[in-house]
C-alpha cells in the first residue's frame, strides 16, 4: 500500500489524487455563486487553469483576453477598482514571468484586489517540458511588497486557499498543479493564511514543505519511522508571509530543518526559511529543490525523481541535517 | 456634462499659468520631465477644464470620469493641473520629488485626483480597459480617459490593450496620444517608426481623430466627437511639440528628463 496516499487516517486512502487546479476551479464556481464581485481574466488557458468552470457558470464575469498576459493582469487591476475581486489566470510561467512588470506595478505597487492564480507550477507539468514548468515563481513573487504567496498541497487545501484569498483584500499569488496530487489534508483542517499546519509530530528533525512535496515529506516520515527516526512534518502552504513562529518553534524543538519545494533551491521556500533561521534561531538547514536548472519533458513521476524531489531525497537531506545537528552542538 | 466648464479664453489663459507652474515646479525640484509635460498642457487643461465630470473636493466621488495617466513621468503637468483645479494646495507643488512628499516623481495615487500609480510605460490602457469593463458591468455611466505618450506606443502591451478595447467595444473609453514626436534619445520616428500611426489605431478597430494637440478648440471638438461615437473606442492623436512654449526646449530630446536651472527658468518664463 502506498503510504503517499495517506496522512494519519485510513479513510483518506480511498480518495483519488486530484490536481490542485481542480480545487481552484471548483471553489471559484462556488464563490461565484455567493459573491457577485468575483470576476476572472484569462490568457486563453482557462481550460488548463480550470477557470473555465467559472466561465461556464458566469460568462458575463469572465474575460478571455487572448494570448496577452500583460493585458490579463492590467485589465484585472482595472476591474478591481470597481469593487471586484479580480482573478488573473494563466500558466505560472506566463503570468509571473512575462507579465512581471504588470504584477509589480499594477497589482502590487497600486495594492489592488487582484489574485494572480496560476496552474502549471513545477516540473510535474510533465511532457510539455521546461518552457511550461515554472520553477521560479515563489522567488520572484515573494520579493514584491504587498504580495502574498500560497501553494496548496492538495485539492482540499486548494479550495480553502481559493476561498481565503477571495475573502482577504489585496494582492495574492497562488500556484496550482497540473498533476494529480495525493489528498493529504482533511476537510476539517483549519486553513489560515500565513499559519503553517503541523501534519506529523517528531523529534529528530522537521521537514517544512509545500505543494506536491508535502506528500513526499509524509512518505519520508513513514519510511524514516521504520528506521527509528521521528520526523516532524509541516505544511507551509503560505510562503509569504512566512510563519516565523512555526519555523522558530520547529528549530527549537527539533534542532534541524529540511525544506522541500518543487521550485529552484534559490529564492523560494528554502530561502524564506533560511532568512528566518538566520535572523532568529540559527540551526542546520538542508534545502530540497531544483538545483539551478531548467526542467525537461517526461512524466511527472520521472521528473520528480530526476530532479531530486522524491521522499528519498528528503530522507537523504534529513540524515545529513541530523549529522550536522550533532556536530553543530 | 462636465462639473466645471471653462470657456476658451480662460482655458488659454490657464495654459500660460500651467506652463509657468510646470517650469517653476521642475526648477524647485531640480529634476523631472519638462518636455512631455509642456506638450500635454492643453490635453490636460481641456480634459479637466472642459470635458470630464469631476469634483476636486471629492476626488473619490464614484461618478467621476477616470483619467489614467499612462505616461507617468509627466507628473509635473498632472500635479499642476490637479493643483490648479483645486485638488490640493498649489503651495504643495514646491515639495515635488522631495522626500516625504505626496508628489512622487512619477504619478501616484497619494495625490488627490490621481487614479493609478504609473511610471513604467505601457500600463495605462489595460488598466483603463479594466475600469471601463467594470463600469459597464456595474452600469456606471462615467467615461474613462487614458493619456499615453508616443514613445510609449513602442511597448507591445499598448497594442494588447488596444485589441481588447476594440474587441469589447469600449466606446466609453478615450485614449489621447500626446504625439510630440520626441523620446528620450531622439526623434520617435527615427528610433522606432510609429507611422502610419492613425492607420495603426484604425486597423486595431478604433475611431481615430487626429488634431493639433495645442488647439483647445480642436481638443474640445475631438472630445465632443468621442462623446457621440458608439460601438468602438476613440483615440485622439494629439499632434504636439515636445517642450511647447519654451523655444530652447521645443523638439529637443535633451529636455525629456532634465529640469531647468534658475537662469533657464528665468529665460523660459520671459517667453510665456
């Protein structure tokens, strides 16, 4: 039985892995029904981002602006001034990279109620290859003032995150996945922006992960348990504002941290955690991420393995960080 | 109808005041952009003094027409216009570009009457489209104006937005191009030719009006034409002179982004 499909309870094993983009698309429709102020712009990728669910229900509040990412963001900014919660949607590479200046100026500098929600984060995009696999969005989004950055770990969390960013004023960036991800959270779990969730308690080290890497971290924790190593697992769904208290308390409790993300090692979750540790509570840290390279074509599973984004890579990092912890003392 | 309409004679008198205020503001600041400010004086004057519905003492009034300044570097003409129309005390112009001032180097919403922070070119029109779409959905009847530069039209994002405005038939949106023919490093049409500019906009589905952008009469007529044009957005291509009104600045790219010193200011003021 694949331990990746479960968290703490057996009933979760029955749930089919689902892309987080589906959670976004479905929740957007639910929100559209209760909130007439939700509007969506799209760069002709609503089929892929799942914004098309909203388009079908609310065609008058949906704008496919064509393949014009800059316009997708700028128009959303303008719409938001008329009291709308404006979602700007496309692939992560296209909006965060190509329309960066619009996100910086129109959305963040003007501090408007725009939610940049992008599917196709990370190498799990798969066969399309590097051009479509966004590996730098956390880095470039989190350095923007006013911007908050979220990466849900599964379908259930994606729905909660979509609701939370809709109901919280101001700029947000949210990354969703194309690939089906194991369901690892529960309906009753609390989702608060900026508050990480502890999924497993443990003593020797903590893994702080986001997105697809949360299920890998759970799997690593299962496998390490068999070796007698107890691993704390934290789901850091909000990369900005980062949960400083959680990071510091994990550092104090376990004395060694590993971060895991489907993103470049530079500038993302690992960097955000390192910034906190360096300033508040220095302790050994290992970062699991993509090592300064572009992706390539392949299946999501092949690519996760190739780029060192599997449970075994987390296990390796945990063992290393525990050794460093001992020599650190 | 505009909230406050001025006759041609008082508008013409105001143009002189605007140019003086712009030059003095720039001299006090020691930096800034005179060329594109002086070229756009009549555009802003006619907008605020004739065309738009606005309440300077209630700048966030929901029914106001929206003026989006896409060429954000012409903050001098924007702030001078707003101060002269009573949005904030003229005295404050002395703080332009100074630390702690509301009057940021490029237009900023800290300043009453400014709708959108700009400064990076090619942003205004998409934003204006968004406002226009939102207003239509809300059944709000105000109009949206977007003032762009000409060098700015080299930005591809302008044309993305131009397509959208025509596609969505935003006939309550009017773009005014300050076509002063000069950008930072030389003549616009030598750096990257915009011509045939009117035909480009027409091909993108816009109603095109080409005028002398220093003629208040022509601007008024153009705005009147915009007001009755249905089914497509309007662009007013305002042919202007960079640095208009100051002989040593006119047509000179060197005065795109440089403030006059005391002597130059004195010389310039003599000419107005």
